[in-house]
C-alpha cells in the first residue's frame, strides 16, 4: 500500500527517523518534518525538496501549539528522543525532566494536535520506543521511565482511537547503530562498534511495513533485537 500519502516525522535528521524519512521521500510520499530550529529546518528542506518543515522544539511542547498541520495525515512517526544515563542517586532533576518532556510529554501533545488529521485519513501512529521501554536496567532509570510511559501512552491511545480507525504501533528496537547509540556508549565509557548492533535500516523497514499494512490489520507492538 504505497502511493502519495502524507506523513509527519519527528527526529528526521538522524538515526532511524532519518532512514524512515529518506525511504518515504524516495517513494514520493509527502512529508511534514518537524525541526527544532530554523537552521535544522533549512537542512531538512534542502535534503527533502517538497517537504513541509515547521519549526517547534520538542523540549518545549508549548511550541507545538499553533503548528500548521495538513487536514489529513496517513501517519505520525515519533522518532525523536534524548538519553542521559545515570543512577537514581546521581541524576539531576534536569535529566529527569528533559527526558520525560522530549520522550513522553511532547509525543503526547503532538499526537493530540494531529488526531483530527489522523482520524480523517484513518492513519497510523508509530512510536519508536526502546528495549528500555520494557525492562529498566541500572543507570537507565530516567530514560526507561520515559519509555515505559510512552508504551502506556500507546496502549491508551490504541484503545481510545480504534473506533476512529486510527492504528497505533509501538516499535521496541534493541541497541541500534545510530548516533544516539554512539552517545550511549560514550556515556557508558565503552568502545562503539556499529557492526555489533541492529542497523537503522532494519528498524526502518519494520516501520514502513507497519505504515503499509492493509486496513484489515493492526500491529500493536514490534520487538527487534540484535542477533
């Protein structure tokens, strides 16, 4: 089920979000790419001619209010995220609030704002979660809390919007070869080897499969791990 459809993507400038965006653009779908500032908006507009690139900062969800949005959206792909590791004993308040706001509150606000367009198209919401959204390990408490919350958001939204034809999928990638994973390794004090982890292209393939599902099915969750 391809063709010219309209998708809103966050995190389009890096990692899994970048690959999803590139694949959708290559096949001719229309893109709405959220940019956190004017400089990033210029970069995205140059990389994806024809895309709409509104500016809003997910770290400040109030900037999402007033976004010019299409009347119909075939999907919203929440791929943006931030991570800061540390023990509960050591993490500052800002590390908790920053991750909860960007990883959970902003997706909730953006989803609320896009629901009329998603309902009009009977579209799909994809939330890029994490293995940390299923199991919290030492030093991952704040990030895992934000991702556990994102799973709860997806579950509630799925139940609430099923009658409106909106499908909701949580994707739980294990460690994936992205700039974020490189940053995680830096925080862990470990050497980074991209070849040891799931390729971003592999996860993007799963996301596109979800977006292209026939109307008779929904995939509530997808879990992918390195071999």
